[in-house]
């Protein structure tokens, strides 16, 4: 579906492999914000500020609804006992193996300030990342 909408196979592959460094900056920011939000990680605050600065408050609300909506179907499916079925994911014409047994990594567990919060660094594009 995403490929048909014009998302490149490289971006989809990076998303499925949890490799934000291989994503375009806007995608990586959104990915990091989503992961931090779902993990209730304080890093979400910094990403939220950057999202509002780049795209405005309406984009933040849209992203919040997208995050929520994306969790509804798998949660209902699992709650009803249908969460054990596997689905084949194909990107760029090749099947992608997903490791459903792994626990998603926090946004950046190794980069923490002395008070335990995220340390942000600037990238060439001026994006502050953890």
C-alpha cells in the first residue's frame, strides 16, 4: 500500500528494520517521535517541539491520531485471538522477514544526560535527534 502511494522501498526497508539513520530526516523524526510516544519516553517532548516547529500543531494532532489508529487494529485482532497469524510483507518485490518476537528498542537508550533524560544532538539538516 505504501509503495503504491510512492514511498520508496529503501524508506520502507529502513522503517521495517528500525534503522532511523537510513531514513530521510523527516521520516526519522516522525519514527523517533512515534517510538518515544509509545514508550512514554521523555524524548517525545523534544521531538514534539520539532514537529510543531516544522509542520505546525495540526500536523502534531494528525500524527497523534495516526499513531493511535495504527494501534487499534492489531490490538483488537490480538484481543480476539487472531494475533498469531503471520502476514507476508513485500517491499520492492522482495519478501521482508520481520522479527515479531523482539522488543522494540527505546528511542536511544545509550544517549542519556546526567539527569536520565535524552541528550539531543544536531544533524547536518539541523534536526535534533537522540
